[in-house]
């Protein structure tokens, strides 16, 4: 076997964690069509081929328009269950043993869907994943940063009834012009209520947003963070505190953060000793689930076995699993 096929086999068969995944971003075109038909929601596509050809993005916002449009087919608890269960089956296929997923309740509540409908559908599918496949999970509720902080407070209030299901809060959607500092009071309240915090920062936005996420939102992880190399002091800080960066290679290319996978800075980030790992973000839209992301970035950057192993270990280390659970999995790698 060549070196590369060894590494590919290793990626496929090793137990893995995923830490940056939007459950609404796993809505595959076939399920989108099925739900649109069932719920009598009109979608602007005639065929699955037409959907796929619409998935050409030139930045984050051009993707988000299509992503929010897709969410409109999700109406009932069963729809959220089916969406999540389809992702669980992908986890099983990719040998993901633990996943921490985002959901965007404001995208649903603001079109009249009850918060309970959303969270219960997602939670029941994850419970079944544990019962049937022993796949563990955590749920992170994201605030939409293009909306105002008041809307965030209202959704946080609804989440208080579901503290048993939601481990933390995050920040996603349109980054530029919506800095973390816009949500400082909201995150303070979330922390007081016992939620862990994470935030998308430095996906396409400036390095100041990464500083703000750390200093003002007190995040445990930065989602994306790939812009960090533009600021030497920030790189020093990230190295010193080992705050994880949940990097998503196929997403970054689809949204034109890097013009091709070979230009991705993941290897450079690794070499600087930062706590980084690979994730799939919105795999139904970006052309691949976790194993695809790992296999394609390994090949594009010619990552060696040690580098791949570091990425997989970092993912367990950066998760919200207990120290015992982390060590148990890491010992198996
Ligand atoms: N970035 C910001 N917001 C998002 C993303 C993303 O990659 N996916 C879904 N919401
Ligand atoms: Zn994301």
C-alpha cells in the first residue's frame, strides 16, 4: 500500500469527533424535495440537479441566502428528527463516535415554528443515536448575528427550559459588520445561566473579531478562525491558551475564503502549534462530510500520518466530553 492509501484507511477506520456542524446544513436535496412536497412549501428548484447547480457561492452571504431558504421546508418535529437522523447515519458511516452540533432556532421561530418542535426533534434523533449506535453528542444553540441582541435574549429565554439538552451557545450567520462585541451582554447572561460559549470568528471577518470572541464572549472554541495568521500577537495568544479552532476546509473553499484546497492554511496553523482540527460545517452544501474533508485536505496539503493523527486527537481534546471520556477515546487512536 502506498503511504497515502495507508493514511486514507487510517482516517476512515479511526473513531472521530466532529465539533463544527450546523444540523440545518446537512439537509440533502432529496430530503429537501421530500419535505417540500409533504409540507406544501414551494422551493425555487425543479430537480435535484437544479438544486446542486445552485450551490455555487462567492462568499458567506451568498451561501446563507440559499441555506435559510432550505430551512423553510422544516416544519414538524418529525422533520427535525428526520434531518438529524440522516446526519446520524452519516456519522455511523464516517465512524464519528461523538458530535457537537449547532442549530439555529431563530431561523425557525421567526417563521412560526415552536422552539420545542425544533429542539425535541433534534434531541430525540440524538438520543436514538446513543441508544442504537452508542454515538454521543452535545447540542449548541447558535444566535444569528445578523439579528439584534434583543432577538438573541428572547431565544435564550426559550432555551432556559431545555438546559438538559443544550450545552452551550454559539454565534453564526453573516460575520462582517456583526462583531462579537454586539453580543457581549447576551453571552454574559448565557454564561451566568450555565451555558458554555463558542463563536464563529475570523471565517472571513477580521482578526479583531477573534480577539473579541476570546476577551468579551469568553469562548471555549473559535469556529473557523482561519484569518488568525494575519496577526502575530493573536497567533501567540492562541498558542499560549491552546484555544481550539474548528476549521472546515471544504466550506472555506466553497465560500471562497481560499481559492483552492491547496492554498488552505491548515498545515501552517498546525505547524505553529495551535489547537486545530477538521470539521464539515454544512456538508450537504459544501460537497462532503467529515471523512471527505479529512481525506481531501490530507491529499491537497500532503499531510503526513503524524499531522493527521494530531488533528484527530485535537478534536477529542477540544470537545466538551469529560476528561475521562477524552482520554479513553484518545488511547484508542
Ligand atoms: N458561517 C457562518 N454561519 C453559518 C455557517 C458558516 O459557515 N453555516 C451556517 N451558518
Ligand atoms: Zn459554521
